C-alpha cells in the first residue's frame, strides 16, 4: 500500500471513531441546550471558526507543502521561523480582535465573558497550526489522527461530567461552558503536539546550516498561506453570515425569529451533523492529498497526479454513495436521536445532493491547493456561494416555499462548486472528465 493510501486510512480510522464521539457531543448539546439553545450555539460557531481561520493563517497547509518539497535538514530551520511568525500573528490579531468585538456586538446575546475565551483561542490555534503542518508534511498521519481523536474524546468527557454535575440556570451559561470546552480541548491538542515534537527533535540532524534565510522561509510560507487563508476566510465569512441570511429569509416568509432559530438549529445541529458524519473520510483525504500532490507536482510527475485523482475519486464514491443511501432510508430514527421532529428528517433527506457533492469537493479542493491553483479554488467558491445565497434568500423568503427554498439553494451551490473544481483538475492533469483516463495532449 502506497504512502498516500496508508496515511488516508490511518486518518480515516481515527476520524471515524472521532466522528462517533462528535455525534455523541452534539446529542449531549442538543439535549442540554434545547432547540433554541442549539440554534444559538450553531449561530456563534461560524464566528469563532472565522477568528480561528485568520489566527492560523492556514499555516498547516503552507508548512506541510514546505516540508513535502524540501530536504529534511531544512525542516527545523523552517519550524523556528514559523513559530516566530505565529507569535507575531497572534499578538497582532489578538489586539485587533479585541477592538473589533468591543465595537461590534457579535456576542451581545451570549455570556459576557465569552469574548475573553475566544481571544484566548487565538494563540492556541496559531501555535497548534505550526506543529500540525509539520506532522502533516512529514507524513506522520498517526500523530494527526491521535490528536483528532483526543480532541473529540476530551470534549465529550468534559461536557458529560460538567452537565451531569452542575445545573445551569440559563442557556447563556450552558452555551459558555460548551464553547469553553471546545476551546480548552484545542489547548490540550497543542500540548500533545508540543510533547510529541520534543520527543522527535533529537533524531533530527544537528549542525546543519540552512541556505534559506528567514525572509525566504517567510516568503515561501506566505505564498501559500495568504491565498489559502483568503479562500478559508471567504468560506468562514460566508458560514458566519449564513445563519443570519437563513433566519432573515425565514422571518420574511412569515416565521417568528424564535421559530426560525429552531428550524435553523434542526437544519445545522441535527440534519447537517448527521449528513456530514461520513465527511471524516473526505477530510482524511484532504490532509493526505496536499503533501502528496505537492510532492508529485514539484517533480512534474503527471502519472502520479493522475493516479492520486483517480484514487481519491474512487474512494469518495465507495464510501459516499452507501452513506447517502443509509441516511436517506434511516433519516427518521437518526434524527430522533436528537429531537423527535419530522422536519429534521425531511431536511436530512432533502440535503442528500449537498452532502454527496461536498464529499467530492473537499478532496478536490485539496488537490487544487497541492497544484498551486488556489486562485481557481477561490473563484469557484465565490461563484458557488453567490448562486447558493441568492437562491436561498429568494426562495427561502417565499411563504409557500420557506425551508425548502433554503435547501434548494444549498444543494445548487454544492453541485456547482464540485463541477468547477473537477473540470479544472481534469484539464490540468490531462484526464477525461467522464472516464478519468489519460487524454492525449493536442500538439
């Protein structure tokens, strides 16, 4: 078994267990917070992830590409400069975020101490990103897999113990505890990464004088980090904006804000939690593909690039189709694990195109990043969101359509994004769009 497939299956195995734990986490949250509280939780998460996206500056991707493309003797030199850079980014973004959250009332309906917990998240995410990128580039997928499992297991354990031990009077306090738990688990992962890195540093060759200056390392990292951060930042901004768009469209259609929040909670906290459960495999492919495609692209190994595309598409088909069929058939029992709601089951069944096309889009985006086609990935994402959000607002605000219009818009955006990614990759790697076989280049 080649390194790419081995790394993918290691990540997928651990991620599968992690997703089972995540499923339990969301069940605990759903029962403790209720429908409206779950809607509030899912509404604030995109804002927190937006802050985390900027804080890590996509260093895991840029560092993993650097590691995959350079001699191992350069690695310690790069890590030192990456840590210095992450420190600078953390300080700047900490104070910038402090000013922004003080001026704009992002958390006005939440616990007053929430903003300080989110600010603490910034340095944790930045330093964790450096070490995550190092282990990914070294193809040390076992460390990445263990860290993903630890995050979910610790989060579930703390939530269960806290909610079983204490009874909170209001939803705001319960939400604060849930979000602090999420942030605290990332701190534990940073400690795990640091200890693992320290145990491995002794086997790295010493006494080597790097030919790369700090400015060269920083320039090379930023050449990948900045455009990739732009892509992730756009996605994060859209995800942060989406709850408000959906709820506003539903209010225009005739719902009260409370009912709209409940429906949004069932859509994202239940249907999308279940629907994206199999995406652990897609994310495993994403992590393994970036260094593999980067290395093959740096060597101009077209046949290897074609093989990686075929393998990732075949694997996605093999797990994606059965997963979607199972969710469609058992939508009722699955959603009843969260709430006894016929609407949640309907949302899960109706979103099957959204899920299956995202399963394909995730590794395809990683493939584009590995090829250096980050600009293409960003343009595809922009167009798909413009189409998706336009349909969601226009159709969702119609009283006769409501949530069905929201779902149509989401499905359309996912289909468009996947097609744009796939066609671009097939063109660059010279394979047929329909058969994935080598297509002779025209002379």
